[in-house]
C-alpha cells in the first residue's frame, strides 16, 4: 500500500486521475455484466452489438469498458467543440484570438470525426470478414459437392445398343471416359485441398483393388524360361485406362506439398497393374504387396520404403527405379529390367527371385544382401559389386552400350539350365 501511495505521488496528477477513472469504469463494467442477465450470452444486445463491429471475440466486460470510455470521449470532444464555438463567437471582434479559435475548432472537428467514424470502420471490417468467411464456406461446400460428384462418377455406367436385327439389345457398361474425368477431378481436388489427400488416396486404392478383382491379372506360364516370361509379359493386354489413371494419380499423392501421407495410405495389395505405364511415378512407402505388375513400365519410379512383398514383377521394366529401403522380400522379378535401379543396405531382398534380371548401371557396393543373387543376374562393367565379389565369365568385363548389353543379356539367359524357374508360384 505504501508503494502505491509513493508511486501516486511521483506520477503526474492527470495520469493518476486517468488511471483511477479507468479502474472505476472497469469495475463498473464488471458489476453491470454480473448484475444484468441480458449482458451475457450470444442472445444479449451487447454480444450482438460487438458482433456487428467484428469484435465478437472480445470479453463483454472489456467491451463495456471500451464502450463507456468511447461514449465519454465523444461527449468530452463534443462539449469541447461547443465550448470552442462559444469562445470563437466571443472573440469575433479580436482578429488574432478569432483565428486561433478557428484553427482549434478545425483540429478538434477532425479528431471528433475520426473518433465517430471508428465504429463505422469496424462495422465495415466486420462485414468484410463475414463476407470472406461466407465465400470461403461456400467455396468449401462447392468443393465438397464436386468431390462427391467425382466419387459418384467413379461408378459411372452408360447404356449402349449391341447386336443386329432381331438380336439388338441394350446393355450397360462402365463409362471409362467419365471415370477418367472423375479421377482427374479428384487429383485436382487433392492439389487444391491437401487435407483431402488421405480420403482420396483411400478411395482410389479401393477403386483399383475392386476393379482388380473384376479384371484379375493373368498368371505367368508355368515352367517358362526367362525369355518366354519376358515375351509373355510383353504380350499382356494393356491395363484398362481408368485403372492405370487411378494408379498414376495415387503416385502423385506423394508429390503434393502438405499432403498428410505417412505409411500405407496408398494400399494396392493384390492389385492388377500388369502393363501399366508407371514411368517416373512416386510410390514411396506405398503398399504394393502381392500386386501383379508383370510387364509394367516402372522405369524411373520412386519406390523408397515401399512394401512390394511377394509382388509379381516378371518382365517389368524397373530401369532407373529408386528402391532404397523398399521391402522386396519374396518379390518375383524374373527377367526384370533393373538397369540403373537404386538399392541400398536397407532394401529387403529376403526370398526375392531375381533370376535372369539385368542390372546394368546398378551400384551394389553397399548392398551386401545382393550377394546370394549374383549368380542369377547379369551385369557389365557398370555394375558395382560389394567388395571382394567378382563374377566371370558370364558377366562381361567391359561396359556395353544398350543394344550390346541387351543382346548379351538375352544370350546369357539362353544358357541358364532348363527348368530353373519352375518354382514360380501361380498366384
């Protein structure tokens, strides 16, 4: 208490009086808020008034305090202006005094106009904020509608007439064009709203898996040689365009800035991706286990950390694919083109099958787990092996161009003992 008295004696008297007035107004506002029920809640006039000014988040006590001070300030300014006008009229006969009062009236009028205009400025700001919020909500609702429309169009079908003469009939078939358009729209929505990526990734994953059940992958021929597997993979029919488009769109989810993807949201377990064009696609941490990708073009694909457990990739083009940390355990990659693919010591090759695969321009220096597979793969001088490992004579000791390498690879495959790949499972 003594400290407060000492402080009050050291401060200018007008400042002390102002502090006392402010404290009194604040206390009175608190009492009004407590005693008057209509001052509380969102139905009260105070809240409605605050909201109209765009100040609905300010506590009612502070709002009452500010409103009281504002009214007092306007009242003081008005009284001062009336006083100056009266003084100006009295000094009309004295030129110097008259001009002095006129200038004071001009300054006080400007201040009063600014103070009176403050609520209107706040009202304009509040209206602008509400308009922006309304526009944002409308845009959000419109996007949700478009999202729902796109999701519905994934099941689009069309009616066509087939047959001739008496055998004419109407049948329903999947509307591939409409479905591709829906997938495009979902990709656009994912880029506009990264928060929707998880839902879209899940939806498209289900779409590819369900269609894979309707259009199952073809099984590789039993007992076929590596060359025959390669030819079989090349002869596979092209994957349906909407399935391919969905897989391509899923690969783009990892490239969307701010997308909340972690592990396994792109879940293509058992999917049919045979002959799909997945060039330079990003399947990091995706679940591709048990999927069938024979003959797929995965050149340059990013599959770091992907789960490719027991996937069928016989004859697939994996040249330049990035598979650091990928789980390739049990993957069937007989005759796969692995030229330029990237592995590291975290790539899991447990029980993988690489018989007849090509590994030109592949660095296995820090991939000791490749050693058990070295007798089953073919490379040249561009293939770096773990320290102490050397393969001759079927590995060429020089660097070959692409055509030379391909010829040498095919010739080497023909030297493999018959029936070495009879254990390829038919699943």
